[in-house]
């Protein structure tokens, strides 16, 4: 009976439980993302988790459409859990674009849902930061987004030795289509083939290309085009150099992005060891707002997203970023645990805890009489940085650093200052 109950209570495939340690990791990622995005002048927004399915039918690509968690609600509407943010953003901007100065610079941190096979770096529920710049079609705007993507990773201690930015442009493939007589209405199908280069068997790729009267050798010849013969990147790389991030960037024509709405520059961020999926990806989608609004609003736009699943895997794989994460997460843990060695002073301990909390210091204490050794064990298990030991010496207390094992005696009235100053 217990075994049957446990099977019934298991979480769904591709979804996660966030116990406190996992949630601490997620909060660390969110806090770093949010701080960096705001440092770049982006404002935070959000939208509904549930959207009309037609919003994604308009221009997202066949692969994404097949991954929708969709159903008919009690009102008879066909709806789905959002698989990405860009169509929602386009809808929001189209509705009120006159209310905002251009360029619009927004970001969101939100959950998304895709019904696909769970595997390393890919789940059915995941979180992303989405960053977008709307109303500016310049290379400077593109460079600003790429710079933000780089700094969103650098905020976790990653360097140019750990990851790179691969850049491409769909316009180059449009020129290739014309030269090779690829039908315009099959361009999305062709780009989907290119997007799978290196991830699908050569024989299967060759079969797909044959339907376009093309061979793998022809595609590879185009991919080998020397950098100096690729137009359209001069101003962008100048802007990247000014921002000091050109060392992260390289051209790679295999980067095309899988969604239909991308229309120009596209880019993805990868770990240099190539042991993970793309950490981030994005590009220009200059016509999506026009499509979503049925032609009512036409604004150029570009953006990118970073998912939490691949990022955390990557950060845990590298010793220096794993250590940094642990250090920063520890600093967000409980600041102090009050150890009550003399029950006659419990009233003073409770009042002290209340006062410290009101001062913005995270504090906990035992709710009933417990042996002193057990209290110290609890303090350690909660990750408390300090133990405030209250005993017969009150109003003097012992302040013990649980990490360095250093100890001092202070008056209870000076605890706020000491706990805020101590590291």
C-alpha cells in the first residue's frame, strides 16, 4: 500500500522539487540576474503563465508548437502554459507602445513549460531570464544585448576561458537560399536542418538536404566562408570592442536559432568545453511585433534568454564557480542563532530575537528548552554564521563565529552593530 501511495505521489517527469538547498541555488541565480539586468538599465516586467494558443501559432516554428502544454479551459478557450516569453512581450508592447519611451529595455525572470523529452539541461518546466531591447535597430543595440548576456554569466565568476559567444546572421542564409534556389516558403524548414548540424547523423542530414537538391558538401563550403568575406559585422564588432567583450565573440554560421521569428543577427553562448547545451541564445525579431499586432505596430526588436537548468549544471561543473556559489549562498543564510544556556533568560532571548529581526538581521532560536550542544548542532545545520550565547552573564552575551570559531563578549545592546559589521 505504501509503495502504491509513493508512486501516486511522485512528481511529474521533467518537473522539479525545490528543497531549501535547491531553492537557495535558484535564488542565487535570480538575484545575480536581476542585479546585472538592472545595472544595464533594464526594467522588470512579467506576463501571464497562461496564454491563448493562437499567440504561439502566429510565428514560433513547428517544433515549438508541438511542445505546447495546451488544453481547453472551462470557458471553451484553447490555451497553453507559456513556452517562451517573446510573443507575450510582443503582445504587451503592441498594446501600449505609445506609453513608453524608445528604446524599451525590459527583462523578466519567469517559469516556462515545454512538453519535450527530459534530458541533461532540458526539462519540461524551467526558469529563464529574458532580456529585450525594442525600438532600436542599430549595431549598438545588438552589442548592448550581447554585452548584457556576457555580464549575466560573468556575474557568476565565469570568464572568457569558460564560455564564448557565437554570432551569425540569418540574412547570410537568405543570400545562400537565393543562390541555391531554395524556395522562400521552405526557408524555416531548411534552417531547422542547419540548427541540428552536429546533433543529428550525417546520413539523416544528407537525406533532408537532398529534398532541396543540396549536399552536405555544399553546406559545409558555405560554412567555411572566411570571416573577412562575411558582410554586416564590422560595426557590431567595433561596438563589442568598445565594450571590451570582443574576446568572447566569434562568428559561426551554424548558429541560426530554431524559432521562425528571428530575422537578422542571431547568437548563442556556449561553454568552451562543449559539454552542455547552449547556455543562452537570442537575436533580432524585427517583424514579430507587427505580426502579433496584425500590422498595427511595427517596431524593431532584439532579445535573448538564459535558462536556469543549463546554467546551474555549468556552474556546478566548474570548481571556481561552484566555490563562489557556495560562498555567496552562505552569505544569504541565517545570520545568527540564539543559544539559550539558562532558561531563566528565555524572555530576554525572545525579545532580543524580535529586536534583531526588526533591525533586518535574520535570527532564529529554540522554541523550547534544548540541551546546549543540540542548539549548537541546530545552528550549524541551519548554516548560521554566528551563535549568540545567552546565559548568566546577561546583559553580556558571547558572540561566536561558527565559521572561524572566533569568539567575543559584547553587551546585548551592541549586537545589532556587531552583527552588521562582522563578516
